[in-house]
């Protein structure tokens, strides 16, 4: 038995499924998950001493790669001065100022510890601000695991949730009361007509739209610009709040996030992943008149013992400083594009139905002829072909997310030669399995 296998056996005795987050299990692709012991740059090493090029990046945060020396130094310096005060520190102001400067739709921001908290708080705020209950989300978008948002929510739920419960407005997880799920209206992604119709019918009851401006939790689905524009126009017209969930896309697709890339100004936005640089840190923010409704200024309650934690804030500040370097996103985007183009060409050469696309530093791989544009198309892809691809690449030392329903990530530490080595490994696999 390998050390990974024996650790997995031991883990399953006292941790449900052996993992502390379901997407880490290899349930949909089979086999035991790798337990990791050390990461450096674009690579990490598992418990059996095997090294991998990492295309998961802790599911998005590691835009600088593993253990970037400047981030580690900032964390060590902060930790030496105290792990938590439960009282304000100057670095929190710096981080809020920086977020508001880089993302102009933010007048104010509040720091929390996870993306789930950020989205949960943003929808509570939108409901408190509008005095309405109804929430619109899109099929296959994931916004964390709070009750209102576990309705037709992608990735982990696509793999493990209650598929029988995937009817409109019904929860995609056990334990979510139907009474809560009924306040969430689920519409297809990239369907401006369905959105327009929903507002025509119930516009006066809709508190908010929450959307991943690039969907990254049902593989990667690129937004049609007219769809995002419709979401902006309809919310403005009907007095509803437009929430961009940028927990994944924030500082991942560009320095000004997806809203900068597509030129849309949401009312509220949520961030996580990259802004914590690998530490538990997230944020929500937006228009001043809405943000001033939060306690202690307003009546919408939101709090956190470890919110604005000094060590997490130090990691976030160090990360956000480094991503502002000249050419950072051009380089990151070029690496993701190189990967997508190289994999697609290799598949074509061997007659494999496969395509790939990137938005900035995130990418999608699809065992289909053309990139999907919504949830229904994503779920039609060949998941068995993905499973074979996953294991072949894993075996060759290239670590992709263990599910066909996840976006992938490159970091600034990935070199042109690194990407070329992954394309070569994929080509060997396609050559062996293609026509
Ligand atoms: C990851 C993610 C979340 C949840 O963040 P956690 O930190 O895992 O709670 C919310 N929304 C989106 C778009 C995400 O990708």
C-alpha cells in the first residue's frame, strides 16, 4: 500500500469521507486522493514523495504558486506579533483601501474568513437593503454552502449532491429546508430572455441577482456580454441589487477582476481565494449606501471572531502587492492560453473530441467539440474520458482537479517549459486513446 492509500484509510476513520471538503475526494475519478507534504512554486510533493505540476492551486488562491517567499515572510512577521486581537489593526484598513482602489465599484469593504461567509452576508445585506426576499441565481453557479445558495449549485454538488432534488427552486443538498430554497429562483446561465421574463413576472419581489461573472464551478463557462449587461440593466430598473460573486474570478482574470474585464459595475461584490493568498480571508463590498446598512451602522447583522485576522491580512496584502507588477496578468494569461491551445491541438491531432478555453489565469477543459455555454451543455460532456485523462496526467506528474466540473488555474510560477511538459504528457495520452 502507498503512503497516500494508508493515510486515506486512516483519515476515513475519523473524518467523513477522509476529507474536510468534498471536492478533495477522488470520488468521481476513482482512487485515493493525494496527501500533500510540501509545495514550492508551480509544484508540490505528495506523501509518497511524488512531485506534480499543480493546476489546482488550492482551488484558486495560489496565483503566485506555492510558498512564495514574500508571502511567507509577511505571514511569519505578522504571526510573530500576535495571531489574533479581536480588535482593529491598521493592516485591515490598508487591505480595504487597496480592494476599493483596484475594484472601483467598491466604496467600502468588510473582511470575513471564507467565500461562503462573503456571499451569505452579501445576500442578507441585499435582502435587508431592498426589504425583499427573492434571490435569483443561475444553474450550475456555486456561491458557497449557505442554505439559500445550495439550490442547483455546481461542482461539488454536481458530483456529490442530491441529483434527484435538482428541480427548480428545490435544494441540491440534504438539510436545506424547502421553505428557504423557495426564495431562490434558479435560471439558466447566459439566458438573457429567461432573466427578462423573471423580472417581468416578479420584478418587485426580487432582492438580488447573484452571479459568477465567469462561471468557474461547472467547469468554466464564459459569459455572453449581453447576458451580463441584461443582469445589470434589469436590476437597476427594478430596484434589485446586482451581486457579482468574484470569489474565484477576483484578481484571477485580471487586476480589476471580471467586472473590469467586462466593463460592468455591480452593486455588491464578493472576493475570496486570491485575496487571502492561501490564508482564510474573503471580503464583500460595494456601494456605500448599501454597505452602510451593515452593523454597527445599520440593521443587517454580520460578524466574525477571526474576521480581518492579522496573519491572513498580511498574506493578502503581500499577494495583492505582487500581482500589481507590470505585465503580471499578460504573462499569466499567456500561460493559460498556451495550455489551452496546446492541449486542443494535441487532441485534434489524435482525433479526440476535446476543447479548452481560458479567461485570464483560469481555464476549462471539455471533452466536447465546442466549449459549453450553460449547465445543460456542461453536464452532457464525456466524464469517463475526463477520468481517464485525469489519471493519465496524474500518473505523469500533472495534477488537475479530480472532477470534470471544475475550472483549472495556472500561477505566475508556471513557466512556458512547464506548460509544454503538460501538453506533451497529454499528447502521449491522446495518442494512446485517440482514434
Ligand atoms: C470558492 C467559491 C465560493 C466559496 O468560497 P469558500 O471560501 O470555499 O467558502 C463562493 N463563490 C465562488 C464563486 C467560489 O468559487
